[in-house]
């Protein structure tokens, strides 16, 4: 059963990893919820498993995702993350195949199928245009294209920006309508603006927000830049 998941373009993903949990994670989620409504930008908020219920109850506009799940069914499987449990806790989707939690194509295909069965949207990471095209064949809801070399430590250069068009082309040769998020190496609102202007449907940040001197302020700057860059792109299309 493929779920009826809808996300507007542009959108933004905030991945907490293990930087925040509990009350601090909920506070950031509430602020993200406000920014989602203020700027008209859909926000995916990837929380710790233990915070999914707290975050989902405290917010109304952001899309709460789990950071991973396993393609298991109710029954045996100590330590596994059950898709049904994520759904019951309030998650609407799941992040899969992150560079810090890689999956084989076989397990990834099983995971996407299980997510579909329970009604969880899938945001699947790809480290290259080739992997992105291969993943597109599995029909996830969205693809997150990011270079492992940039995650948490890199900074984007001109070559990385040029890769956006190449990756988009490779994926859309397989699935024309696939929403594509380009991430990694996002340090500030300028990076966000440039990535959206370069053709991304979305972008996102973890360390750029979490390590900022004022995380709430940086998050707002990034969301505002998403909206501004998208508006500029759409205006240019109208003039063509």
C-alpha cells in the first residue's frame, strides 16, 4: 500500500542525529514548526526514536521522521526498529541509507517496501549520481543526494554545485517526478541559497544548525533562504 504522502517544494530537512534529544529537541521542533508556517516551507524533522512521540504531539506542521528503521515484522528481533512502532509514535516518514547508517540495496529495497506497507514516507540517501539512479528504481518518496566526504565537515565548492544538475539528470532519467534534496556541507544560509538556486528541490542541515552559536537564529536564516531562492527561481521561469 503506497502511502499518500505529500510534500511541497521547496522543503528542508533538519537531522538531529544525536546532537539533541528530549526537551531541547522538542524546543527546536516547536521553533521549526513556527518557521514552516512563517515561510511556507515544508520541513522534515528527523528526531531520535525516543522523541518522535513528544515532537509529533508538540507540533502541527513539520513532518516528523525517524532516522532509520529495520525491514522487520512484529515478532522476533531484539534491538530492531519496527516500522509499525514508528508509525504509532507519530512518525510520518523515515530516513534510510545515510552514510552513517548504510544499507545494502537488498535491505534498502525491503525497507522501502515495509515503509510502504505501514504508510511511512521514505527519504533515501545516495552518495553519487549512479547510486541515486539505482535508488530511484526502488521508488522511494524522495532522494537525499549528498557526498559522504562533505557530511558534518565539508564545505561546498563550485564543482559540488555543478554536480547538482548532473545528479538531478541521472535520477530523473529513471523517475521524472522524484523530489531531490541536496545536502552535506551546508554551513550557513548562503550555502542554502546557492543550492536551491542551482536546481535542488530541497536542502538540509545538521551540524550547520546544531553547532551554530545561535541554532534557532541559524535555522531561521536557512529556512528564509530556501524561500527566497525558490521565489527567485520561479520568477526567472516566468520571465523565460
